[in-house]
C-alpha cells in the first residue's frame, strides 16, 4: 500500500484515528514522532473533538491537547523533524 500525501492521512495521524493513543501524554512521549508529526496528531484530535461536541462534552481532554500543543517546540523554519519526547 502506498501513501499519497494529497489524498491520504499521514501514517502517524492514522494511528490516532485507529485509537492507538488514549491520552495526549502518550503522543508526547512517543519517541517515533517528530514535533511536527505530534502537532499534526494533536490538531487532528482537537478538530475531531470540536466536531463531536466541543468543550461542552470534552473540555478536560481538549484543554490537555491544547496544553500539549503549546509544550511542543515551536516550528521556526519548518525543519523540526527530529523526534522529541
């Protein structure tokens, strides 16, 4: 199976969608992902929760995701592809 970046979700986002992560902490401590990959997972997760009820249903998890996003090193030039964790 080949990955088409224009039509398919990245493999690390597919792991989130498949339910491989149960908490933001698991994403933050995953050594296999770069900061930008973790950011993509968190942004996808956040958008998904907002579509499914937002803060009224998922406030604690959404706040944890937002805090985790802020804790990632900022992308300065888009080259933060080294794994962190």
